[in-house]
C-alpha cells in the first residue's frame, strides 16, 4: 500500500558532509521523497569526494548545491522566510558539528547551518564518524551546545568501533517529527501491541494471529506528532521505549509499572491480550494422543487501567457485531473504540470503524492511514 504522505508539501534541505556514510544519502533522499517531501541536496567539498553530486541530483530530482553563489542559496532555503522547512544534516562529521557549535561557516553545509540556526528553523543532525572521534570531549561539548539550541541529534549506532549513521527509517522519523508541529509534545503515550503467547507446556504456546502492525503504526505516528512513547510488546520499534512482554501476565505487570513510575496521559490497548491462559504442564505433552487443555479466564487489563488511572483511553474490539458493546464502552467513559474484523489481523490494512462520543467514522486503508485517523480523532 502507498506510504502515508507525512512530508507532503515540505521542503527538506539535505546537507551532506565528508563521512563515508554519505553513500547512504541516495537511499535517504528516496525515502524522504516517498513520504512526499521535496528534497534539495547541499554538499561540502569533502562530501563531493565521496559521492557524486549527480547521484544526489538523481535521487532528489534537483541539481545538488556544491557551493554558495551570488544567488545566496543558503538564504533562499534557510534564511528568514526561506523555502526549506527542515535542515537535515546527514551524515554530520565531527568537523561539521564543531563548526556548527562555534558559528564557523566555511563550507556550503556550515553556511546553511549558520543561517538555519540564526533563523531558528527545525534542524536535525545525524552524526557518523569513528567512535573515538564521537567520544572526543570537544565533539560531545559541541553536540551538547547544539541540543541546548533546540537542535535534534539522531544518536548513531555504535558498532565495530564506529558511530555509524542511524537507520534510514529512524532518520525519516526524526525529520517527520521536526516538521509536523508536535501537537502531542509533552504527552506520555503508552501502547500495548501485538500478540501474547501463553505457554501450554515447555515447548508449545497458545497465541493469536495478531502481527503488531497496528501497534507499530500507532506508536510511530505518536512519535511523529511529538509524544514520548512507550510500547509494551515482544518486538522492537525505532524511536520509542520498547518494554518487552510476552505473556498477558507480563503485559499486566509492565503496564501497571509504567503508569506508577512514569505516568501516562494516553493509553491505547492495541494488543491482542490473551483472554485465557492454559494450565501449563511441565515438560512436553506427548504427541499422538488426544489431549484436554484447561483454559482459565484472565483479568481484563483495559478495565484495570481505566478504573485505576483514568487516562485518555483507546480500546480495540474485534468483530463488526461488537459495535453495540463498543458504544457501551463509550458511554462508560472510554474515549475511542476502534472496531475491526478478523481479516484485518496480520494484514497491512483494512476497514475500521472509529467510535467516539461525537459519533462514528469509517476508515479504510493502510494501518498507517488508520493510525493517523485515530490520532486525528483524539486531538
């Protein structure tokens, strides 16, 4: 399905410096454009020695800027009233980071940076260098200064003695968060996501067909919109706090702990939390013979959370015949109930019904699109 056009109408100045990670910027430019952005590449002389300007011209559909001319390109894009909505410096070398922190602008990239900092526009910096350079006290001090100025630093991946450039998906998420206005800034969001797996014996588990795609879409959209996001699940999503839980009991414990220790403003129960737990048997149940497995009902986490903490709450109900029960939940104070049908489980999209006290909205599309509609319905 088509990606959500989160960057439609946005202009991003993609500034590239002389790290070997510059070779990743073709993929990065494509990823930004797939989200709807217009991308203008800006390159330092050192970057030109690593990747051809023609490669970035191909990736962006525009000639790369390799020097600032009498057309004052830095002002056109990053000056007061400039065309760019975001300056994204990826990769950013130690040299460029230090120059930015001390208002030195002797390359097209640092000239764009000085202009953007003076304007106060959104800036995202993506460091990439050897780990020893990243740990230099001068570099750390420069990064701290940039953070104090409100510049977003995308932490590198520390691997094999290198502070490697962050994953493309992570960089794009930071870019989206920087330009979407952060309507959820200051909000703490907790989402339960994906299936639970209840042990039957030491080998087998009882689970569901849930894939966790809806929880991921909701979590990443909340991050884009500026929220501080925690997800309780068995997976790992970028840019959020991942809290591992496999069984329903682990999910109950983790959710209550986060409410107690961190506080939560918005709770979304998107996980297929187990309604029953089998009586677990030790070892492995022998194969080849009929077996009877007793299922004991489990407490409803949603009810516990709503009664104990009263956050803004979004619940999910499976099955179109559940709309009457969903309406009763709205009457009881739940803020939104999302109703879908079994074919949606594990699929990339489908049809959903969003019920609130203001009425009902039918949404069809990818789970990214549905997640965006859910957040829009809560704001």
